[in-house]
C-alpha cells in the first residue's frame, strides 16, 4: 500500500513537471477539513475548518515549498533564499535540507514568533535578523538574487502559487463541490491568489462544481489592501500577516473582483477572540494569524445556510508566547488531596 506520497505526485496531472527527475517532498498536504459544529450553529451556516497546521512544518507554506524547491533543484540551484515573518523560513529551511540545498532566511529582528525562528535554525538554515520589517527583508532577498547565484522561494516565485493551489483541490475533493465562501487570512496575498487558481482550474476541468466567493481578512494594523495604500510600519499580534506592502496585492484584487468577494480588516481583539474560540469550542489550536479567517466571518456574518470554509493557515505551537500571554496563569497548589479538593470546589 503506497499511501499518500505528497502533493506533486497526488496531483501530478495539474502541474508542469517537465525536467523534474526528483520530487522533494515531506508528504505535505492531505490536511483535515473539519466540520465546525458550534461555529456553524452560531453563524447559522455550514462551517468547515481547513487546518493547515498539520503540514510537516506546521503551516500551509509547505504546499508551495515542495514545488519551489523541487523546481529549484531541477534547474540546478544550490542555494535558496527568502524573506519571512516565520512560516516561509521554516518551510524553506526544511525542504532545502531535504533537497541538500543551502538556505538563507532574512527575518525582521524581534518580529518573528520563537517557534518559527527555532524551526529555521534547527533545519540548518543561515538565519539573518535584519533591523527592519518583512517588506524590507523581501526587498533585500530580491536584490541578493541579482548579485549571487541564489533562488528566491517567496511567493513571488510562481512555483509557490502553483503548489499552494492544491488546498482548493482538497476542499472540493472532500465536499464534492466548492464552498459558497472561502475565508482566508491575507498577508502577502499569495494564498488567496493560489486558492482561487485551484478553484478555477477544477471548475474549468469538471464544470461539475461551483466557484466560491473569496473573502480575505487582514489585521487592522497591517491592512494595506483594505486601506488602499502601503503601511510603512505594520503592527499586529498576528505576526504571520504583519505585512505592509503585499507582493501579490494586484493578483489578490483580481481574485476579489472575479469571485465577487472582498478583503476586509479585523482587529487584534477580533483575532484573539476567534483564536481562543476555535481552540475552546472546536478543539483546533491554530496560530493567531490563522484565526483571522474565523474572526472575519464572526465579525461580518455569512449568508444563512451557506457552506463556508475558513482556512487556518498554521499551527498554534508556532507561537506559544501568545497562547501563554492570552491565558490565565495556572495556579500553584500544595501537593495534597485537601489542596486539590479546595481548588476544585470539592
């Protein structure tokens, strides 16, 4: 029994793999689509959670990275680079290690969750913290490719978008159709672009499914698309979407137009409320940025009876500091039965 072999083999017919002799995979994808019973009841709709936090490095980035690193190696690359708020660096480092390539990651100093920084370091990447934000890190990564023999693996690399479209394939495969609404966090805006491409390709091939309205949600402190202009110093608890000038801004606007969707902003309080809600009531521990999709549907509502999929882009263990700081500290009690009974009201 061969089982799941990773996205590029499972969906090989949907990719251009010309010249690829070896697929670089950690058996990414095939992530669960979970029925959110309490959220469905609260919203009067049929809500599902696409939990990308169970990918090999704990985020949706693995979908694009298997393709980006596979193609980079096939084209003779020996070194890759990315600018990152964390998840891209973890995925790039892991897949580069699998492929035997060197990896350089540029991250904003003090603006990356420790769980993500630890991943990039332990996978063996050269990690450089810059005195600047993500947008500056990405610009520098781009510039370095003009001076060094190094391949960029951010979502400006079209192979990344190709890999990430498989999230849409999996949703349709499970539901038997596209949802009425696909809610997704928006940072650099590559993922909303990728999901739309996936839905479109399935629709054009089968004509048996529908197309969803694409709803993207940015954090209010890092909402350049909503505001209509870049944000010089983006700030939000949701570090994965703390981006002031998205690389896929224009494609994301095209997605909104074509799908009759929207991109709106949610506050950090909205995000943290949703983050705690899906953990407490749906038993899914996602990272704060992931919860922007749920925050959005809770804040703005959905049509009654609609089928809604909220993409949860990363695992909560990526950012343990937020989990601890947003929860009450556990009390310390004496190691006696009496003390426990007293604490528990017995």
